[in-house]
């Protein structure tokens, strides 16, 4: 049930750091894990990544050997839940069969979902670190189960924002807040970009999100429909899915001509470079963003942002400085703030400059130092 990515490794090297993840796509948690691996791994021969078999995303070029264990996500939630449990048995078995893992290796579990890695650490006496990214896990019994496993197995929990730590405390486990950071390649591209509110007199509203209602996709569609009279305002939605999923999701939903929808991309910079404003429209009554990596990416490009007034994004953005804090359920305010930016180039420029300054606070150096400090504390 496992496949091996052929990355050269010293025959007798022991693995000191084992990373466990479930779904490799282009979303925030695997992108943060890729940065974590780069920050913590000095010798690729002494680290290994165990990742679910479904998905070929940003972790493909993480730079360390990869072991794949079986996982498949279904369109039916009950089947996906069953597959999750089954996949973690495969992960546990795969780890037990890997003889190169050192007895004092650290097991680094990325998100609460790959709990098989945590069970392996507990059963074999190895220290476990959880890098928690989520809050809204449904159904509730699954959330309770995953948090209980973390409580039993984890030596240290890492949260991505203060609001995240407050929203999902796990009693009895030491924890720390470490803000996410952008990798050097992305930062270099962003630093060279010159923000313009308009390109060819078009103000572009951009959102990158998973293809889920709770991510605010219906609000994006509705706003585009409400502004069809503004030919100078266009909308772009980049979803973390393929074209087939897009076709299925929008099969019975009217989409206006001023909204262009794109499948997942390995090159978000091309979209950031032409955006006038970046949206995160997650519904705060059903999904609280723990951090908002795309928000930080947009700010690094100097893009004004419009984000929810709670959760991680509210720690990144000061209202009316780098952008606006708006509850996406308040459609009138959403429309008004959008038009304010579309019609005020000077305000866009001021917010752009503030966004770049704010993004500079989330450096890779701080991220790396904080992660290494956690490793040192548990060894």
C-alpha cells in the first residue's frame, strides 16, 4: 500500500524527523508544511515525509524522501470518514515497517487528521509535535476524537494564530503560537512586483479559495452579479480543485460574464500581479480562518485585502489600514467596500504600502527560529 519517491538517501542514515500529512494539494496546510520542512531539515537523508496517496500538490518538491500511504476522499462524507480511519491504519503500519526511523526521532504531525502518526509516536515512545491548522472539524464526534488523540499523544502543539489557540485548546499539552511565513522563492517574486490598482483601466477583485460554500464562493458570485453594470470591475476566482469539480459545482448556478473561474494553480503570482483587491469571504458562522495564507501572500504583493473580522486574518489586517475587515454576510457592506477601493486609487496605493510593511513582519527567519525552539524543548 505504499509507494516510494526515488530520492537518494544514505543507506545507513537514520531518520531523525518524520513528517506526517494527509492530503497533498495546493491549500494552506501543505504549503506551510513545505516551508516547515525547509526550515527544519538540514540533511534530507535524515528526514522523511509520509503523505496520503491522493493528491499531487506542493509537497512533491519538498526535498526529502516521500512514502505514500493509501487515502481517498469521496464525494460522500460518510465514506470519506471511513476512508480517513482506514488510511490512518495504513499510515501506522507504514511507520512501523520503516526500519530507518531513529529511536529518538521526532514525529511531526501536520493538521489533526493524520493521527496514525501520533499513535505511532505514542506506541513507540517517540516525541510527537502537532502543527494544528484547523478549527472547524465536522462532525463533532470526529473533532472530539482527533483532539483526544492529540491530548494523549502530543508533547507540543503549534497553533498558527492567537485566536486559533483560544478556539481549540487541548488541555494538558504545551503549546505555542507560530505565525506562518512565506518561502524565499515566493517572497522574491512578490518583492519585484509593482502594485497597480488598475490594469488597462480594469479593477480586478481576486479570491483564492476551496470550492466550498462556507469559503464564501456564493458571496463572490453574488457580488459579481450585483456589479455587472460596472464594466471596469472584474472578478477572478481561483479554486483549489480541477475543472471537472468546477463544472459540477457551477452546473446549476448562473455565473455572470464579469466573473472568471480558474482551477488550482502552481503559480498564484500571475493572479496576484493583476489584482486590485484580494478577498477572503469565509463565513464566520460556519468557518473560522485560523490564519489565511493567501491573505499574507496578497499583502506581500502589496494588494489591499478584504477579510473576515475574526480569526487569523483579523490578526494580520488592521481595519482601514492594510484593507477592510468585513463580515461577508453583510452584503451591503461588502459591496460598498469593494466600490470604495475600485473608485479610490489613492486609497488603494496607501493600503498597498501598508500591506507590504505588514507582510514584512512575518519573516521566514522568525518562523524557522520558532520551530527549532520547539524541537529543542522536547528533545
